[in-house]
C-alpha cells in the first residue's frame, strides 16, 4: 500500500463467532474517513457485511478478491446492496471467449439458469488440468499411487495450462497456481468486466 501511495487508516478483523455482526467493523470504517474498503472475505460473510453497512458507508468504495464471487446470489433480492462493488476473479461468465460462453450456457442449462462463478470454473479447469497432466505423463491405471503422485508433481511444476480461468497457468513446487485475475464491478445485479 505504501509503495502505491495508499495509507491504511484502519484494519478490522472478525472471528468465527462474530461473523454475523459487523457493526464494530462498520463503525470503525465509517469513523476512519477511508475512501476504500478491502474485503478479503468470502461471499457469505460479505453479504452480511454489505447488508449491515447499508446507508453507513455511503461514498466509500468496496473492493475484494475472488472470494466475493457469488455475493450477488448470497444477497438474493437485495443484490442492489452490492452495486459498485469491485472484485478480482479469474473467471467472467459474460466473457466473449467461446469456451467460457459454452461453459456458461451448459452450466445455466444444467442448473436452472444459475450463472456460474469462478468456483465452478475453477473446478472445471481442475479436471482438465489433471487430464492434461495425466496424458502428458503417460499415466496408466496400473501405476502405483506413489508413481502417479511423482508424475503429477513433475507435470504440474513444468507444464502450462490454458483454461476458463486463465491462459498460461503454471504451478510452483508448493502447488500454488499463477494466473491473471480479471477485474469486475457489480452493476445492475451483474458482474461486468472492467
């Protein structure tokens, strides 16, 4: 933050036991005079936060990471509470990418019109990344679990993968994936690419 010329004016946290009442955090944020709130939390907690913050954080921008993907569904009929919320996510259901469009259409058909979020796309990519790694490794059903594990480690630390959630994805020795996020903003109850 300091390298970007940003000043952190307050840091707030919650616990498992306090994730249904954000009044303390909301009041501290309001009183801090901040311009931007970063919510590194999941959609379920974010929906509670946004509901409780209604009318209290006017003029303050809200930004989050991929965990916020799905907050519109969590808010249900109150999706307007997320209006203007920005987030980074590796998948956009409204992408013009033909593969993303095909996945989104198939998902919506199977799940009664529900729009897939990045967690659905991540799961889809996971299956196909494993498929690529198994094929590249020449894996066979008769291999031991240990041999398959070694081959998967070798493949995932050396291969690149193009999927719905990123192009040229790579994995490091710890299994952490590297891929480019996409900026989204919630407008009129929908995720819109930035």
